[in-house]
C-alpha cells in the first residue's frame, strides 16, 4: 500500500485525488463482486467515493492516526 507523504499538511482535493488514484480499482472490484455487473459496480464505486469526499475531514483524522503508526 502506498503511503501518502502529505499526511501532515492535507489539502482536501489533493488528498481525495490520492485516495481515488490509489483505491479506485480496488473499490471497483469489490463493488463488482457485490453487484455482479459493470453498471451497478460503477455506480457503487462513484457513491463510495462521493461519501468519502463528503466525509473527508473525519476520514483525514483517521488516516493521520494510521500514518503515524
């Protein structure tokens, strides 16, 4: 797993871009296994990342603690 070097100084858009680039394929493959088709998997992936973006402040606090381990 890649570690984001900017975990101490977090810019919302930059960090979201990092998360999207790093985890999009993994999230999509999990969604595809759950949904069983491409259309629903794409929709679920989009909804997942939309939720992450909307809740990025709390997600960043969790990840800051994770990266400090």
